[in-house]
């Protein structure tokens, strides 16, 4: 596969509900992997790809990102589209290689990874069972380019943010929520007194949202 990634594969034959988790700027494929035992009781296939952009962190130490960042400026459109297409190819390859249930494919993104997740899920809502954006933002230019689709009304989204986030102000999460609502996306919004992080209470609500809104089996009368 094109991207280095970490994979949590449950015991058994599958197919399994699948969560693809996109890390933030300067992190790696291992950053969100610790969530795997908690998501769907450890019975979900969790895939954590690593961004292709190398980010110098310290002498001899590198993190990774999805597209170059310039403080105060929107993403370069060409670099951003390249990042989204890279993740799309990863998804195509992943559902072929791993025992994924394509009917229960969830896209989760933290910080910069959430921007990529927003774009991909909103452009192809019929492909995903849910979208979770943690400590992230939905740029106006991304929201404006989302094509109208009735499928957006069937894409449950969870937005989680910290009121003390020093990197991405919580006001940007409020804007993201409002843009999702204008697109017709059903949104669950959670705000916590935390910084740029995932606290236990945020993880608890993420787990609950996955079970209640996304992964619970549909019972036909």
C-alpha cells in the first residue's frame, strides 16, 4: 500500500466495522492508534495511515502531515487536493486488503487530519457511515465546494473540540458545526474544557456516538 500505516485487526474472519483515523500535523501513524482498543470494544478494524509530508520536529526527529501548513493562510489548493486523493487511494486499497465492512466505514480526523476527513466524507457521503472531527476545522472554501447531495442527510457527524485549545480556537469548531448544518449534515457537537488533545470524557463520547449513531445494527420491522 502507498502509505505506511498501523492496523488493529480484531480476531476472527470479519468483515468488521472499520475506522480510518487521520492524525494531525507533526504526528505519525501511531498517534491515534492507542484509541483502537476502546473503539467498538476493540472489535473494529482500525487503520491509521501516516501522512506523506515530513515535518521536522527536533534534531534527527520528524513528524508527518497531510499537506504543508502556512500560519494564517488557507491550504494550497493543489497540495490539499493531492492529500485528499492520497487518502482516497489508501481507502480503496484498504478495503481490498483488510476484512473491512464497506457499509460501516467511518472516517475520523484529528486537527489537520480532520480537514482531509471533512473534504473526503462530504464529497462522498454515500461511502461513509460516519464522520468524526476532533480538534479540527472545516474551511469555508472546502464547505463551499461540497456538491449538493441527499446522502449528506444520512451522514452522522461528530465534532469535538476543547474550549482551551491554543492551536485551533473553539470558534472555528463552532463555524464548522454551522457549516455542516447548512449542508444538511446531522451533527453532534461536544465542547470540553481541554486543550488540543483527546481527554477521557471526549473519548467516552466518541465511543458512545459510534455505537448509538453509526455502528448499531439496523433492525427492520
